[in-house]
C-alpha cells in the first residue's frame, strides 16, 4: 500500500512538473528550421529508445513500451510542453506518426505485409502448406534437417530481408513444427538469414542501399566497394557459420535452450503469449498439393525481382546491376506481391482447389494475421523519428569523428561498436550506415583501411539491427515464425552477442594486421583474416558447447 501511494505521488509530481513546463514554454514552434530542443545531440537524445527497449525486455509487452518511448521522445523534443509534445508525436513533418505513416516507402512495406499475409492465408486454405509439410516429413527426418532446410531457404531468398522473413516463415513452419523445433529457434534462423545474408549478397536491396550511401564526389565506385567489404563483414559471415554450428552439433544455450527442450516435449512456444494462437499443423489431410505452395512462392520470388529491376529502370535500357542499385525496394515488393497474388488466384481457380468465396474470405484473414507486425512497425518507425528529431545520430557520429585520428588502427572495432549501438537504439541499419559511411570516407579517403572501416560499419549496423527489439526485420522474423516478439528477442540476444563479441575481436586483429601490412593489403589477405575470424568463432562455440554439456551432466 505504501509503495502504491508513493507511485501515485510520483505520478502527480511528474504531471505537475509537466504542467509547469507547459505554462513556461511556448506550445508552438515559430521557426521549425532554427528550433532545437534542450537535449539535441546530447546523450539524453538516446533516452527514448533506451526506455522502450528496457521496458520491452522487462515487461514483455512491446506495444506499451514503444508508446512510452515515443511519448518520452516527444516530451524531450518539446522541452516538457504538453501541447507541443502531442503535436510533435502525431503531426511533426520529420518524425511524427502521421508523417511516418504517410511516407510512401513505409506504406509500401505495410501493403507488402498485407499482400504476403493474404498469400499465406490462401496457401493454408488451399492446403499447400500442409501438403508441403507432409512431403517434407518424408524427406526431412530430423530436427537438424528441418533447421538446415530453413537456413538454406533463407540463404536462397537473398533479394530482400522483409521478403525473406515472411516467405521463409510461411514455408518452413509446418516442417519445423513436425520436427519439434521451437518457434523461437525458427525465428532466430529466419532472422539470421535475413539481414546478415542480404548485406553480403551483391544482388539485393541492401546492396543498393549501401551503394547509394557512398557520397558523391568521393571517387569511390559504390558497388565495387560493396563487393570488397564482403570478406571483412565479420558479423554477417560469423552469424551464418554460427547457425550451421548450432544446427549440426545440436548445441543450444541461454534461454533458447529452455525453448528447445520444451519443444522436444511438445511445447513449441514456451511462452503464454501466443499472438498467432496455437497454429500448429495437426497433420490432418487436405486436398492441396505441394505445387499449391511452391508455385506461388516461386512466382513471388520472380515477381519481386522483376518489380525491383522495373523500378530501377531495367526495361528502359539500364543494366541489371545499376537497376538493382537504383531500385525502389518498397514499390518493387508491392508490385511483385500483387502479381503473385493475382497468379495465385488464377492458379487455384484453374486447379479447382478454392472457390471465389474462399479467396474473398482469405483477404481479411491475411490482413488480421499481419496486424501485430504492422502495429509494431508503425510504432518503431515513429520512435525512430523521435530519436531523429533529438539528433541522436549526430551525437553518435560526433563521438566517432572525435576518435578517428587518435586511434586509427583501432577505428574498425570502434566503428563496429558505434554502429551496433546506433542501430540497436534506432532500430534501423540502413539509417546507421547512411550516417556513418560518409564519415568513414572522410576519415579514410582511399586504401584498404577504407574497405575495412566501411565493412565494420555495415557489420555493426546489421548486428544492432539483428539484436534490436524495435528493428523492422526482428519484428518480421517474429511474424514469419508466428512467435512471441519479446521471446524471439530475448532468446536471440545470447547468440547475437556471441557472434558480435567474436566479430569485435576480429576487427581488433584486422586493424593491427593492417598496421603491419600497410599498402600491401589485398583480397587474399582479407580472405586469410576471414578464415582467422571463423576459427576464432568456432573455438568460442566449442568452449560454450563443452560447458553446456558439463552443466547438463551436473
């Protein structure tokens, strides 16, 4: 009772303070171009995402946590003025919720999610998913086989991380369910083959984003630079290597081990929070065929690639690589998913596996299935907007700039850690490397250290994105696996931190090696250093595996 009274007293005190600030500060901004809040580009500008992340991990409730983070960001931007805070939260043109939801790229992603939700509902209704599950059960006879198939499919769908997350999840869920692989492990495998694969795939929306981030006039070919960074992109490569190690050795640790142990006993979820219900394939026979799943997925892949190069001007005479570099990924995915949806309707009608009424009924079902990730994405975008209004990216960039000259050969690991922190706090890897790459190009105009430093930036951005509970790919990996979002984040963190720690050590080794190599650094030396990085990680994972075995025996 005493604690309750103290809580009420604290709440009233905060409200009274906000009323005082509202009375003492202006409720409108006279000149938005010159306005800066009191905490602009200071350490306090990172407070909103920190609040949201800490609350989400502690309360296991992501919606309220994100809202609290957004509200705190709006209040900081408004210097405590309630009127200005409310207007900022909803209507600010640079970071408000309405602005984020009126952005064509963001709306395109939401439409893409709806299209994929409808496609998944159609494939389930037609029996394609169940048929694929039955077919896979005759060819995949182990948990390791189911997990490896998930990893392989994720690597094959390298075009875009959004597309990867939802497609791999919808195709592999019946297979992993039958082999008693937990939904948390499925979500990890999906996430581990989304951004980490896209960032080392030359033909992907991520390669296009990196290429466009290289500043004009720097004298650097963005696409060639991207290719050179691949061997130095330690986090992405080590995440894939780690996934293979975990699959074939059967090693699990941290909270993932509890989820996997429960899955072996029949509980695929572990958590009480099941946002998609108990959607486990019960093995009942349906009239569907494997082709009812494979054909729409293949058309979806081909149509999305077509959509991307179409928006990049491929059919107007631009070459394939340039078309990918200049594509509008959001518009391309919408175009591709709409073509796939139309094909699926015609294909199912021709095969007589679905009536028009069944097709119409799947539209609201697919939309409802995507409400949770759409809501989380909308809130995450708004939180990112609030963080941008507070100048958090400039605060972090200034920290990096200040250390560039003093610690030249330690810069790769510094860049990596800064990029991890920035991407984790803001939930966006693209925004992270678009800020840091120009700084890196300024610090190292040419040479192998430029390649290494850009690779460290990309690697750290993917790592932070992979770990962050407010990252869009993390959200969609949860949606693709039909897994509790907070459970996915908490089970994935120990694995991501292990790979990140190995990557950080390897960037220290690479920086020191470059100090000795100087101008002699080349593709050959980068491959040797990559081999060293893989050996370091395998050694760490073997130590973890042996300790896990000892703990189990004890």
